[in-house]
C-alpha cells in the first residue's frame, strides 16, 4: 500500500498537524474572530515551528503564527511552481 503524502499521519495523542515536520510546506485554514467578515482564512507556508500551542509558518510575506485554537484544518502541499522570467 502506498501512503498518501499529502495527508498528515494522525497521532493518537494529538491533532494531525502535530505530526508535520519542520520544513514541510502546508496550507492551514484558520478560524477568524466572530466579528470578521469571513469565517476562515488560509495560510500557506513552510513550517518553522509546531508544538501544543500552534504552528508558525514562513510565508511569502513573513512569519505567521497560527494558534492551535484557530486551526480548523490543514494539509501538506507541493512546492510552489517555479516562476518563469518574462522576456
């Protein structure tokens, strides 16, 4: 049987995102505050920290901390496409 590498392996003692390794590129859907105009927002980046308090991702616009209480779902994603130069 082949493992689906796009899905984290759930651990018996914690949420699936806890098993993701530093350096993995992921998408996390975070819950927004009740007074926000949307219910969720997606964050895409490379994991620089993961622990019981949440996850830190290095995104194109800098580091983003996502508290555990705001993580609705997430998945591992492939590397970004290579940008081609115009010319």
